């Protein structure tokens, strides 16, 4: 995570704290760790399991 992006995220947190909350946000901003994609049988689970399911929003 670049210094600029971290500063931008911290600024956004402060805005959210001031706008919506009366207490500080305690979530830490950290760089992402290694990511492994799940096995194929986990991919698009809902589409495979619920082929006829349609959600209207």
C-alpha cells in the first residue's frame, strides 16, 4: 500500500467517524497479504447450486 493511498484511507476513516459515529473506527489499515484463489468447485458457487434462482431488486 502506498503512502498516498494509506493517507487517503485514513482521511476517509476520519470523515466517516465525524459524520456517522460518536466513537473512533478501530479497524486497522494494513497492506494485503498473499491471496490464493479457491479450488474450481468453490468458484461461482451460487450460480452452480441455484441455477434457477433469480433475485429481483
